[in-house]
C-alpha cells in the first residue's frame, strides 16, 4: 500500500520578491521554477508578475510552481503614453486663483 503525498494549496506569489516567493513556496513543500530567469536562484528583489498554477489550486506536495518576472512581449506593461492628444491645458501655476481680498467671504469658526 503506497502512501499518497498530501495535497497543498498553491500560495499567492504575485507581487512578492523572488526571495520571499521561494520561501513561501518552500514552506508549503513546493518547488519554484522561473522560465524567464535562468539565474532564478540568485534573484532577490525582482517581483513575481505571473504564476502557474493559480493561487488556491490544490497540487501534490513537491509539485513545481512556475513564476515569471516579466510580462513578455505584448502582455501588460504600461507602454508609451506620451505625447497626450489633446495636450493638457497650458498655464500650470499661472492658472491658480488669487486669494480673495475680501476676508468676509472666509467663514470663521465660532
């Protein structure tokens, strides 16, 4: 009779630094692999942006969880937003309103 390894839930790793993601997975008995980062074991402050399987999935202990640190071409990212059309109004600080001269317009507390 073989003993089945207990299933564990995959933790939420997106947003964690590489060092924290490795530790969180290790605590659950899971292994991590980063297909986009051959030096993954040396990565420390890079942030996880995707993972597979998704958080909450039940997998066997010792299963592999894949994490990515880059969205890849065409997936996410901010892109270029400048120049904006139409352009924002000109003026900046020059458009600020002057303080009112009549102090009666300002309420005083009783």
